[in-house]
C-alpha cells in the first residue's frame, strides 16, 4: 500500500542569512534529467526536469516570523484556529535538499538517505516529486502519460534493510499542486503541495488548500512528528516500485474519484482501493527470485522495466496489463512462476490476474470494486505525477511488503507470506538505531516505447 512517513525536526539551524520574499531558506530544485524516447525512429530527448520536496516535510511558520505553526505533531491554535485561517497565516519555507533532507542528485543519479542528522535537527525519510522544468516560478509537476509506454530505471536496493522502502510511483495529483482549484494554496507545485494517494492519508498537514487542524490527533509515539486529522487526500496510485533488499511489489490502486479529492473520516477508507492488486514474486511462491544472491541479486545494481500495455497496442487504447521485467548483467529476467493454483503472473497485472489472486488469497476484491484496470487506465490517460520516496512504516512496519501479513495469520495460509524478513522487523524506533545509513539509489530514469530497453541491449 501507500507509504507512510514521519519527520523529526528538533530545530532548523542551517538557515541562510539572506531573506527572500517571505522565505528564510531559498528553494533550489535539484536538477534531475529524465530521458524520453517517443518511437524507435525518433532520437531520444533529455527533459530538463527537477525535483521538489513534498510540502509535508517543510518548515511551516507564521508568515514573516520564526514562530512555528506546527511543532511536535501539534498545531499552534492561536495561529491556526481553523484550516482556512491557518492557510492564510502560515508559510512553507524552502528546503535545503541535501543538508537537511538527505536528497542528492548528481547527473541522472538520485540518492535518498533515510536519516539525516545535523547538530540539533533530525530528518527521517523523504518524498520528492518531478517538476517539468528546473525553473523557480510558475512551476508545474510533469504529468506522465504512460499508456503504451514503458518506464525503466536502475536501482540499488542493497542499502535498504527490512522495514524500509525505496519507492518510485505515480499518483493522480493536480499538475499545479491544487493552486487553481484551491486559491488559498499560494505555494503550488514549486513547494511540493497537493499530495494524495490511494491510502487517502489523513496524516497530511494540508489537504485541498486548508490546514488539517480540525480534530487533529497528535501521534501518541512521543518522538514521532505526525498526527491524524479529520481530512484525507485521495487519488489513484500506481506503485511501480516499492522495495528493499529483501522484497518488492508492483501494485495498482484505482479510486472511485477521478482527480485529487478530499475525504472525511471513515469515507477515507472506502474511496480508493487501499489494498491494491499486487505482483510480488515471493507472495506467489517464487521465494528464490529476488534478494541478495538470488535470480535478481539485490546486492548489486539492476534495471527495472515496467510496461503499460494497452488493448490495441496504441496510445489511445485502454490499459490491459502492467508487466515487469528486469535486466541484470546484460540478461533480461522475467518471472512467470507461481505456486498458487489459478494465479498466473505471466501476463503481469491484469483484471483476471487480480480476480484470481484475490480469490486464491481470500481477499475482498476492492481492486475491481474501485474500477480495476479501466480505472487505472483513466488516471494514466489524464497524466500522473512521478514520486520518489524513502519511508518507514509506523503502522504496519512494512510487513505487508517483506514479511508475513496479517502478522497474526498462519504464514502457510495462501498470500500471507510476502517476503523473507522476520515478523518483528521494521519497528521505526529500532530502525533509528539500526538503519542510520540506509539509503535508496535510483538512476537513468527513461520513458518510451514498449521494448526499447530490451532492444537497447
Ligand atoms: C503560538 O503563536 C502565538 C502567536 O504568534 C505565540 O505568541 C505563541 O508563543 C505560540 N505558541 C507556541 C507554543 O509556540
Ligand atoms: C552516477 O552513478 C554511477 C554509478 O554509481 C557513476 O558511475 C556515475 O559517475 C554517476 N554519475 C554522476 C554524474 O554522478
Ligand atoms: C534547465 O533549467 C535550468 C533552470 O531554469 C536552466 O538554468 C537550464 O539552462 C535549463 N537547461 C536546458 C537544457 O534547458
């Protein structure tokens, strides 16, 4: 499912002296080029894309002052008596990408460090979005339309232990971060606003241009920075890659709404397909496929290819399959193995694969209920925002990805065992001790015609 995240921020002590218009820290989007290849006959192009830190990780302070609007998972209710007043009173500040958040680009390489400690500040995890260009004003997210396309990237998952995920995924956010539909949002895509996903997260500080102060419950864990508000933010999500060195999943989550939509309370649990339809080799019984020393050897770098196959093999067809291939040491690897009767992964994620898998695992088929492949197809046709993240999992300790889930179910029951991690791994407080140097590395992201990566060998 969708990643969760936390941020610890004891004190921002690395602010620059110069004051910019309403900001204490300049916002300089790290350049991160992405290659696109339109057709076998056209030359590939390098897009001048850049990354922007999610607004949820940023320092939020009273406009033109150093007073926090939000600190220790609690709102200052003098400045923020309501969501609308808070939005008018508070400012999101610029992000020091590498020194505060551990986000570093170098050419087409991206490294996300999980934990960054500088003197009195500590940042845990991060989430960045791809902007369509490198400039500072008038920013928009790049909208990816991947029907009849494939996306590929190199990944190094060796620095990600059980309990963490390095993720690359698509969500149905607004191109402008919601500025157009919600005029109280003055920050827009250039400050990483407007996050949504199929988990309809309620731990967001801002939803649809207003602060989520109403009924806000600070997280009971003493040193965790997040809480839960009344509102959540829903949209379709395609988890192209959620992985650590032990496990990975490709998961599609359709929604019953077409664009980013605010939900309230319990409705946040039923607007989208939270569970999703997943392709996880280990869960299908191929336990020797992915991991250190396995068929896809996670102790080394490899290429991940994800194909968006349409009904008529054209850009205007509807999505019928999401297919996964790997390349490592020059060898193309695909996995068609399943020990689960009736579940055949050889065509990738399709409507029938999802129906059969849900039945075999005795899971309710929320994938079909919320729109199935046709719902995902609609979101892709509209264009989706590309996200990179490194996250822990406060609630489920990532066991749904890399261990047994539900954790109290018999591990031999079909679908319960998803990865080789022990079921007591992934507690964020343990990770703070054990995983201080954890990092995710992605490189050479390219988008283009189906088959281009295999042809390029
Ligand atoms: C909350 O904001 C008010 C108004 O700016 C300020 O006087 C007060 O010190 C703040 N409270 C905290 C706990 O920071
Ligand atoms: C990107 O990473 C690769 C592999 O680690 C390295 O060889 C290359 O020099 C890096 N490129 C840049 C521009 O940092
Ligand atoms: C990319 O954008 C940056 C920032 O606006 C600019 O400095 C640079 O010249 C652009 N590069 C290309 C190739 O357009």
